[in-house]
C-alpha cells in the first residue's frame, strides 16, 4: 500500500506540467474570448487575469463577454487593475440579447478599452450593497465613506476612456441603468453589435492607446475567436468562492476538527484543517498561499502514512490535499512547449492512469480491511506430524519442539533427547503430546 501511495503521488506531480489549459502560439488574426456569466467572485478574477495573460502571449485582443448580476467589489477592483495593466486591448461586450452587466459588471465594463453592448441588454445599478448570509437579504450602502471611493473609481475610468462622467457617477449614486441605445447616445459605450462577429467587423482598424502608452491597431475582421475557459485553478476558486460551498467547507472543517480533538481520532485533523484553509479563498485569502499550505499539510500526512501503520486515511487525505494544492498553483505552461492536441492526449492518459491506480488502491484497501475484520484462525498441528525436540524431555516433563517451522510447547511420557526427532501423537489442552520418532513404527 505504501508503494501505491508513492506511485499516485508521482503521477500527481507529473501531471502538473499539463494540468492547465493553454493555447499554442498563433499568428496574428486571432481574438481570445472569455465569458463572465456568473457573479463576480475571485474565481472570475483569476479567469480574467489568465485570459489577459493568454491574449498577451498571442499579442491578440481579448473580448470579455459579460452577463453578470454583479458581485464582490474587491474582486471587481482587482479585475479593473488587471485590465489597466494589460498589454493588449480588452473589449467588454454585454451579450447575448437580454444579458445584463449590473453593479460590479458595469464597473468592469467601464474599465475596458472598448465597451460594447448587444441590442436588448442593460447596464448600470452600481450602488454597493451588503449581503447578510443569515437572512439572504441585500441592504443598500449609503455611507459616503464607501460610496465616494467607488464614484471616484468609476468616474476616473470614464474620464480615461473618454466616456460620460456624469452617467458613470449616476450609476453609483442613483442606480441609473441604461439599455444599449441610450448607453451609446450618452457616450457610455462605443459600439452596438448583435453578435461577436459583427463586433469584430465594426472595431476593425481602430487604434487603441493602452494605459501603458502602447498604441495598438485592431485587425479583427474575419479573425478567429479562441474561447478560453480557464485553468483548473479557476474552476477550483470559483467553486470555493460560491457562498454555499464556502459555508459548507468551513462548517464541515470546524466540526471535523472539534470531533477529532475531543474523540482522539487525530487521523481526521489534517483533512479538517485543509478544508478550513481552503475555505479562506472565498473571503479573499491568496490562493497561492493556500496552495503552499495545503501542499505542506498533504506532504506531512502522506509521510506519516508511509512510515507508520494505518488504514490509509492519512494517505488518501495527503493525496487529496496535494492534488488540490497543485490545482491552485499559479503556473501556466508556455504555449509553445506543448500543442493543445498533444496536451489533451497527455491529460487523458494521466486521468486513465490515475483511475487505474486509484481503483487498484481501493481494492488493496478493501482486502486489508476485510482481512482485519476476519476472526483469527486457530492453527493446529496434525496428528502424525514429525518435528524436532528443542529441549531434553523426561517422562512427564514439558519442553519445546519445532514442528513445521513453528515452536510448540509439548509434553512427553518418555525420555527424549535434544535434537531428536519426535512425532505428534495427540494434544492435551495447549500442549502437544509427543513421543520419540521411530522409523520402524512409521513405515
């Protein structure tokens, strides 16, 4: 079982080189697309940052398709910073028809270098609110200490992008909302397009001045759209940032930790601590630090399992924590190292090997538990078995003999010398009854 743990650990570490989806280097004529179609959380923040990174590798513009009710202000602020520090244009596009970019979504749209909307879409209503998880209620925030900095942020973005500053301020102070036609007439957005292809044709040839001073000319007519879904890191952070899942992780981790400490079942402590630390991502704790902590806890649990006897609980805990920590690592492979086709083949090969090894480990663990639950078998020496006397026997005395490779305590009615052959003739309680072996009697 110990070797199986090591095999699975080696497999996990080998998968790190291709466990993140990346794009192979492409020539000009490509546009990277990401979809922000959920609440703005830290998972969305990582998706945007990775999308910008992939677009920069191709030196291609990034289209961010927005359909969001809003979300965390802190995550939205980090997304705004990522857009302003981008070395390629970021195009915000509220799409499809009927989509909205409320609250934090509007703030992000105002940060993009080109803001676009599809017909029948809405933006605005950016007044901050407080969410009470105990009641599920949203309470508008009116304190100037919170409102004014947000107003300052969104108006500064509007000024830098040449958009309507008054409308930007009213998004926050008065919960102003606009449809696509009004947003275009009020100079809040630059383009109305019914689909991404029309958007690409309308912005073709535009010159964009980035925040770092770079002049970028868009050649987007007929460009190929590359849909970027994000790495495993994005999916894990998205899941952990969900309020329901985050609450479950925290509650389960705390209850497991209390139970482990009070009952003395310390095997569950690493898993409980790991769940609590993982839940910290949902409140803004750095995924990089969480990844490092989980890696250390998982390695310790795995080492304890390897060098001490157990039922595999620590081993499985270590493998799970190490797997999650690797998924959270901020490592993206350079696109030119591995093609997408070869990377997909490697990924599914690794998944298949992991399933086989996991199944084998489960079978071994099942057999071990089954063997431990079986009642002990009583081993008896058959009558007529031949052995050797270890001690000198006097009539009626006891001593030890070796029969079939095992030591037994025996009793004899006759004198038997040490190292003489003996034959088992019966059993008296825990003692074997023996006599001297005579070849003429055993022919």
